[in-house]
């Protein structure tokens, strides 16, 4: 009987080691809690690559939704791509108006806290904290760029704890003035905090020595309008910053999403060519900036189209 027990334990151990080895050879995914507010737990998803790029860089991708709705799932395809390219990728939750009865102020604070948490876990996840790329779409792009251009909000951690080395932004909210997006709501909801709308507007804080930044946007976008994007570009370059603006003809807001065609009224299953173009643009940019060692050409399905509204 004792022999049988020992044999069972040996077999179980061998199976466990085999399973561990198989898991180590596949992409690793897990979820952590990065912040607790009262009883609310805010999670962050982590995508680990099979083979890490020599740069040992990492990426944080923040979802959009007008600071009202949304979830990290919106960034899953991009997270999986950059994980496959050898980067460690993090996608955080943050508090939302409709879900948590909060404001843009809490969203900015949560984003900075999430990035500070990521940097503080660099040793655990084996990446270089000085090679941290932060990106986001729409309101998430606002939160991403807010790490360097919103100095008056959410500074619970020292600035160096949440400052990225590079920014990749998908049609981000860069201006909350009347010419930008969300002015009325933002101006009203920040008053109880003793803040002015300008303190939540990246356009107002452009200065020298900012991290390299890429912005992709469509010329039909109503959130980041083309004149606002060009104004931001002009101010960034005037200060001598490394800034790249890529404007896509015919594209509207959220054009970078894989399922954008459905939003434009195209049949289910329409393959959005904009998605692949943006993915290639971002990949090329990170290669150029030294965060990915080798370039790649992303395969575009033959049936992919630009779903431009007629």
C-alpha cells in the first residue's frame, strides 16, 4: 500500500512538472489587483510573451469609452500582438462614470496608479522600467498622455513612478476646451475638486523634453478633430519634441478597432483594413524607437476593406 502511495505521488509530480513546462512554453496570462478603493478592487491584465525581446520593454494599453464605459477587452487584440512580438503587456481597469459614479479625475488618478504599479513590479515580470511604453485609445489615450501632460491631477505617487518612456495614442482626447471634446461635462465635474478644465487638458501643458509620441487618427474623427490634432502637432514640434502624427483619410473615431466595420453599417464579418494598417504603423514605430529588435510585415486578409461611411 505504501509503495502504491509513493508511486502515485511520483506520477503526480511528473505530471505537474510536465504541465508547468508546457505552460512555460506558451503565452502566459494572469490578472492582478493593482488598487483597492474602499471595497472596489481594480484589476490589471498581464500578457507575457513566449520569448522576450532583447529590449526587455513593456507596454501599458488603456481602453477608451469617454471616461464613461468600456473595459480592457477593447485592447486585447493589440495586447496579444505586442506580446507575440516579445513585449510584456498590461491592460488595466479604471473607475468609470456610469459604472462607479466617478469623474474624469478618478480615471486620471487610477491610470497613474496603474502605471506606478507596473513599474514597481518590473523585477517580478522581468522588464526594464526605463523602457515602458504607454498607450490608449480615445479617453484611454487621454489617460495615457495624461501621465506626462496632466501634472496637477492624480499625483499620489512620485512623478518618476508613472512617467513612460514612449507614448502610442489611438485618436486620443488631447484637448477638453470648447474646440476639443467633453468640455461642458469636464468643466462642471472638476469644480468640486477645486480644479479648472485646463488642468485636465493635455493641450495646455505641452513643454520641452517629452517622451517620443505617436498619434494615429482619422480625418473624419469628431472627438480628436483634424485641426486640433494639427495644432497639437505644431505645439509639440515647436518645443522640439519627437512627435509623429499619422492621419488616415476617411476614417472616423475608433477606426483602429478590429470590428470597426460593424459600427460603420457594414455586414457582420467585414474585415477592417484600418486595423491592420494601424497595427503595422505601431509596430514599425516601436521598432524605430528601439523597443522591438526586428521588423515584421503583418499579413492583411485578402477580403479586408476600408469601411468608409458612404
